[in-house]
C-alpha cells in the first residue's frame, strides 16, 4: 500500500474514534477517491475545526491503496463497447470492506453516498436527514462510473444513496462529495459556533434569505434601508420576512408553490409584490 495522502489515515474509523473518544463524536465520514488530495479543503475552516475537536471523524482513503498490480489499476474498458473507462469492482469492494471492518461495535448500517448525475437530487431536506446518521461513506467515482455489480453488492451492506448535486455533469464525485459533506456537517450540533445562524438561511424553511447590510450606514451614496436603523424589532422582522417572500417569488417561484404555512400577512405581501411587478412591467 502507498503512503497515506495528507488527509487520509490508515487508521480504521474505530481506531481513530478510540484515539479521540467515540463518545464525543456525532458522526464519522469516510471518503474513497483516487484523488484524496481533492478533499484537503475540508481541513479548513469550521469543518476542519470540528475534525480537530473530534466532533466529526473524517477519513479519506485512496482507492489505489486497494489495488495490487504494478500500475495500481482502478479502471478498464466497458463491456459492450462505448467511450471511456469503467472503474473496476474489486478495488471498490476491498475499500468498502476495509471501512466496514473498522466500524465500532453496535454501529447502524452506514449510509453509502455515490455521487452521480443520475442520482436523487441533493437538497437541504436530504442534508438534514443525512446529518442525523452515525456514519456516512462517500464513494467518488471517476471516468464513466463504477461497475454496477459492486454498487449492487454494496447495496446489501450499506444504505445506498446515489446522489446528484444538480443537473450538470462533473468530472468525478470529489467536488460533489465536498458540497454534500459541507452542507451536512454544518448541521451537526456543535460544528457551527452560533446555531441561530442556521435558522434564517436560504432553504432552511423553504424561503430564500433577506438582504443583509453592515457599517457604514451610507456607502458610496447607497443607504441602508431606514427600517434597519429604527430599533423596532417587530417591524424589522416583518420587513425581513417580506424581503424573503419577494425574493423567493422573483427568483424561485417553484419554492414558494411548495409552501403550505404562509400567514395572511405573507399572502397579502405576495399579492402586493405581484401587483407592483405587474405595474412595473406594463
Ligand atoms: N458526478 C458527475 N456529475 C455529478 C453531479 N451532477 N452530481 C453528483 N455527482 C456527479
């Protein structure tokens, strides 16, 4: 096996958990990739700090460590012909077995997330759901994808979640995994210093965020909206809610259509924006 990459450790999750105390850890994340260096960005900022504090276990594994030929081969040509290469089943099975073997006793079936443009579309609801899991494993495919047989094999050992981050095609699963890991891990209690900052974010309750401002009150001839300087908290809260409704109606009417708990005031505000917009475009 080759030298571990900067982020990877050859410790199993159980060995690593023992080192920091499993009791403190809300979640373990394993990532398997042929480019473990890609994931180095996760060492920075809030997620890196959560890993340092032992609130989050993060292990990045190099798929090539689970190959035994001279060239550390992970791909081959597709049966049936066609462009590109396919990732071989055996290195994936060995990597996933290594992760399974290192699980702490009594752990629930880990969730295996396979980033793919053909997966279910990842969103904030899914991030919240996955944030409650004990153990997530991300399998970053490259080339045309992974041999279907090892995906089916893994489906018997993991809770399998093929997941897309949007309707476009990336070169591999690494960037998609980083997107999902960041969205999920910031929801784990203790990872973000001020949990209140999570409550009024875009997508948290189906509305986009209100605009925000800081000092100075007047900048290059542009003033902060008067109401924010008023000290009237109820009026500020209503103004912010209206801005969220207005913005969502303007750029994401699909989100608005899904909301079922709008108040009478909300509906009146939306009608007002609608008629104002009608007047502007007439
Ligand atoms: N791999 C390639 N494209 C992807 C996408 N849109 N989402 C997740 N994984 C991918």
